[in-house]
């Protein structure tokens, strides 16, 4: 097995929304805001080469939206999904499986592209993976999440015939070497892959822990549908991560790719930070 970091660029979100009840005087030190109170965040995906599988976990927001949409989120940086894949010697046609942790636009927007004005799958040869509960939630969103679930990112996947729904129970293996953990605090049935790699376990944190700063228990995003569930999920995951020395891989942290944690008299703290390629 080989793991690769795939950077799909950066975007901006409101600092207050990303940090919930945490005061700006605290979070602004971790990720300084601009004059509009917006902070930069990564869209950091992961490619897993495992036997005949080339699995891409999430794919950023893509580039098919109009200028009005992008004016809200300020995409920036030199990286793109295609450029980052190419750095590792891959193209979008090499992807066998597009694993979607959840269907918010900054995680699945790159799944569909425009080709001569038509919306088509970016990964022409891939199976796209979601799960039934989350898929139904995305197609019939509540009013809080409606702006994050964009039909143009979702419906063309189903229409292409490339969609498959995972029915793996929580904690069980999806394929050899990759377990699935389901989270309900951020959104219905978000899926976190737990990957066995070089005698370690690597957790793709998605939006349970969007950044290293969110390891602190009170740091829960205002975007979360069920923040108290997020709190409980964080506690369970982080305690296990500390006990078993997991590697945490951050999708949105603008600087830190990975870290390990330890339990310091009941408080989970960062032990060390590093890049994925250093494993």
C-alpha cells in the first residue's frame, strides 16, 4: 500500500462559523482571519494505492461553479486536483474508486466536471462510494445544509451509473486494510476511513476534526448539525487515537497534514505533527 497527499487547493470560510463558540481572540491565533473575518482552509484529499485499487478520498470543490459561487469562497493557491495527481504520476482516469466521506460541496465538488456544457463524472473509470442514509439526506436536505448539498455535484453521479452505496457496519472493513467509522454530528452518516498502513492506523478525519486546532474538545464547528454528538464522537475517536497511537490526517488544516495525540491526565493533546510522506 502507498498513501499520497492530494491537494485540491485552498478556500475561505468564516472564522466564527468554523470555530463555533470559541472566541475569536483564541482561534485567530491558530488561523488568522482576513478583513472580512474569513480564514483560509485546505482541501486536502488522499490517494490510496492498494493492489489494483487507486482510491481517492474526497476531491475538493472542483471548478465548474460560476463566479458568483466562487466569490463566496475565494478559491486560491497553485494546487488543483489534477495537478496534484500528476505530481504523483496519476491522472483522473487512473482512479478506480472515488470515496466520498460526505457530500458537502468542498468534499465532492470535484467529482463532477463540465465537458462541452454537460455535467459528467471527473473519474470516468471509477466507482463512486457513498452510503444510503447520507445519500438520501443530501438529496432531501434540511434548510441548514441545503447550501452545502448542491444537486449538480450529486445527481450526475447517480445518473452516470457509477454510484455504489456502502453497507459496511460501523467499525467493519470496507475492503482489506480499510475500516469505516460513521459519524452523525457534522452530517448524517459521514464516513471516516481508518487505514492500516506500515503497522500504523491512519484516520482520514474529514469534518470531525477539520484541523489540528479542533482536537480541543470545545472547538466544534457551527456548521455541525448535532454539535453535542460531535463532541461525543470526538472524545471517543481521540481517546482511541491516543491509546493506539493513530495518525490523524487533516483535510482542512492550512498547514498541518498529520499528527499523533496523547492523553495528558484526561486531556487529549497533540504529540507530534508531520507530513503524510514522513510515515
